[in-house]
C-alpha cells in the first residue's frame, strides 16, 4: 500500500517515544558541526545544539524487528533492525526547554562561549558565538573541536573559513546521496536501514572541487543545506565523513520534535513547496551574512525545490555571492524546460547548468574559479 512504511514508522516512533520516556532517563546535549567566520569582533561561529531527554531504547529492539518483519525488508533482519534502532533513536527523544548550554572549545583562548536558552523543542541556536582568539591561522588548520561542557559524547567540528575565497553550498538528498525523495517508500527505506550510497561520480567531483576552488592557498568552504530533520545529523555527518572526506563541512538541518513526524515523513501537501523554498532561502541568507565576500557554487537537484531556491538567492544577492548554479536532473522529477525558465528568471543563462548523471565526470573540467559555469 502506498506510503505504508512512512505511516507505520511514524506510529511506531511516536509509540516508542511516549513509552520510553516513562523509563529512567537523563538529559543529554548534542552539538552540531558549525561554520566559523571572521568579524570585527573576532572569530564567531554559528552553533546549534539540542538538549533532550534520552530514554533507554534497548528494550524496544523486538518491536522494531517486528515492524521490519511485517514490512518484509529483506534477508538481513538483524542488521536492518540494529541500523533502524540507531538511526531512529533521536526521533524518540524529547527536547527540554529553557536549558542553558555552556560550550567547551579546544584551540581558542579566553573563550567562554554560551548559547541562549533552548526553545520549546530543546533547540538553541546562535550565529554569533564568540570563540575568542583561535589558533586557526597559526596552526594552518581550518577545524577545531567544540562540545557541550561536561558531556562525554564525541565533539562537534568547527569549520573556519576566512571572509574571502570560494565555497560550495550543496544539497544532500539526491544531490550527493541517493535518497529517492520522489518515491516516499524508497525514501523511508533509504533513511531507516539501507546503507547510504553516493550519487555515482559525486565524491570524485567534490574532491576535485576541493582542489580547483582553492584560491591563494585558501580551500573552499563546503556548506550543506538540507531539508532533512536535525535528528538525522549523526547519520548524515557520518556519511559525509566516510564518503566525502575531502569536502567535509557543517550541515544546516530543519528542527522538528516527535510531534512533527507527519511533516518529516509525509508530504506537507498544499503550501509545501513555498515552505521548502522559504526554509532553504533563510538558511542560505544566514550563510551570506557569515561570508558576504565569498563567492559560492550552488549545487542541488530537481527532485525538490533547489532550482527555485538558488534562483531566488541569486536574485537577492547577485553574481558576487552565487557564482554558478548546478542542478542534477532527477528521474521522475519535474524536469520540463518551463520549470527551469521560471526558476532561473533573472539569472543569466551562462550561470546555470542542469546536468544528467552521465555529465558528472565532465563537470570536473569546468573552471569555476575562472568564472566558468
């Protein structure tokens, strides 16, 4: 039946979450990877954290296994169950409001960074966390580690980039990772338990861009803007680290709670396209404020609203900010020429490229640093 995986999983997660929260729990803090940038007041970072109640999920493995058995997911039931439990665990948490998050950072002097109190979903966000005097320049490194004070979890990475130079703003799903967003049931399977697979040729392309977009010894800043929920951050970050090691960077994700599961797994219906555009445009606007002197190659796909998003961003900020727009043509998506004409209204034709999978290898030969698109 259409969308049976999505509907069943939504019910399962909500049931597990409510039941699990009746067990002994503890408060934990997840700090996401962050971009850092230079301003007149010093080195700043855009940091997001999630403070949540974490239940013991071990007793629910049998329920997850039964759920996957009913859906006939394949032969590797034990492995698929373990994978689904690991990926779903943050969905079954409950954000805690009004929490103050103190941060600990290695490599910066006189830094006592704090975030504002968490909102009703347990989220705290600040685009102006002052890191003090950091060792980025003297060490020759562009990364530092950041974590919540007193937490034992793996620290987040801070990716610093100077004000000038080049960068890449990239989507994730069906741009660099096969997700099948246009098929909701395949999307759910790829998200829940299947091994993540890259779009063929994209790891090699992004490795090439990491080299070709380096200017005056400044490597490009890679920034990933996705409509996926924040609960998938560990999964997506692991995918980037293992599959795109040359182009790692922070991921901007949407914030949802367990009460928003229909928005996560189902189509939002009327108004969905406008909401998707508004979300991504707002995130890229944040990036423009961090790096107003940088010039970015924007890469996305036609499966959702990336053409419309990047067209709108170009119209707002111009060619100095968006150097080129590349869109992967996704099978079964809306790919008629009229769509791209409307999406790229006001954008010079030579600044856009809609490519198919067989074109990916040839993209490495385009001199984006020399203003070719």
